[in-house]
C-alpha cells in the first residue's frame, strides 16, 4: 500500500512540477508574449500551488511548513485569474478586461487581510469550515461567469474556432477539477492532484503533437488586437451563405482566391479566416461540403454511380472522393450507400 501511495504521489507531483514549468514559460516567453497569455501563466501558477497544497495535505497528518500553514486564502485568486484570462480572449475591449489587474489586486488584498487577521495556525477550524466553503463558492461563481461569456461568444460563430473550443475545454476541465476538490474527502484529497495531472498531460500531449493548434490558440493576436470578432462573424455568415446558395465547391478546380473574391476580401484575409477563426484548411473546408453533397446524392439519387456522384459533388477523381469521404464519415461511399 505504501508503494501505491508513493506512485500516486509521484504522478501527482510530476504533473504539478511540469505545470509550474509551463506557467513560467507563458510568463517569460517572447514567442507567446500577450496579455492573455501572461494572465494564463499567472492562473496556471496559482492553480498549480492549489493542487500542490492538496497533494501535501494528502500525505501529511501535521502541518509543519509555512506553505501548508498559509491556509486556503490564496485560493481566492484562482477564479479571478481564470475569468480574467477568458474575458481577455473573448471580449478584450470591455472594461473588466482592461482593468483585470485592479480586479486581481483587490482579491490579493483580501487574501493578505485574511492571512493577517485569521492566521491558519490559530484559526484552523474557521479556515476549514468557513473560509474554504466560501473560497469554493467564489471559484465556481467565476467558472459559471466565464461560461456565460463563452456562451455568448460561441453563439456568434457558425463554426466554433479552435480558440473557442480550447476555452470551452479548459472551462470544462476547471469544472471537473473543482468538483473533485470540492466533493473529495480528506482521505481522498490526492484525487484532485491525480485528476489535475491527467487533464494537464492530455492538453500538453495534444499541443506537443499539434503544434499548429498551439500556435493558433496562444498566438499573440488571440486577445483580439488584430482580430475583429464582429467582422469575423459576418464573414463566416457570408461564407456559409455562399456555400449553401451558390455551391461553388461543385467546381473541382475551385481555388481559394475565387472564394475570397466572391466574399470581396483578400486572399490573405480569407486564409486567416479559415485558419484562425474556422480552424480548417481550405481543402478540408471545401471537401466537407463536397462530402455532404455526396451523402445527399447517395441517399436521394440511387440511379447514379458512386464515381458520378463524386464528380457531381466536386471531386476531380475517384480516389480523392473515396479518401475525403472516409476521412469525414469514417466509412467508404460504398459502405455508406448500403
């Protein structure tokens, strides 16, 4: 049993350690130098301290070090920093985003006052039975508030951008972690560290193997300095209407510059719209529409051969049709027809 405990401690600790490294990278990196990324680094740092503290509590019956004796007060910074990150990404121009530092400083002052007035070592019961529930209530309140702003932002998109998907996933992860730390008893407090490590490595490995996605999520312009969200929404809506009404994808020789011209924007702006907002390459974006067209023809026009359906949908060869169809549906056209 002692061996199992050591393994659990190691797994929880290694996740927190790497989380500290990632947070430090966002705080000092020039490559990802932006206000939103700096806030994310601060948020991850404070959250890592929270998880580290739960890890130490799980393996200690006493509280001999100051780190444990500081109490749950500084946990009050997690929610405000998380909310500040979300709001600086989705609505960077509103007041609460511009004055995020003041917002966090106010909570920091509250933390200092609580530590001085209600020191953990002499107010153990009050900190655990009164302050900790209030901290958890504040944390979940900020998660729900962040969800509200995400929902209003997401509803404006015909297709969720990769950035919005990332924000949704990290918000869900926060909700999972909060639930584990809130409902877990002291005997199972290490579960919070384990869940944190699992979530951290899932995101970490995904971005390691999808560096393009990492760039799109954390690039310098992700807080809206170069991306006008309202304009993007209009362009996405116009693009969707163009695809549905005129069906240019049926042209097997369709080029991205032709679609950009139909939208009355430059090729560069159209490429940015696809890559940064919609999160797809031009070929994937067009082929998805072609596959949907092919599915419609297969189910409603059985008199056509599959090769003819592929040509009618805009594919220039049978092999390209089969490859794209299987990529987006998981089956070949022949199996889909059965």
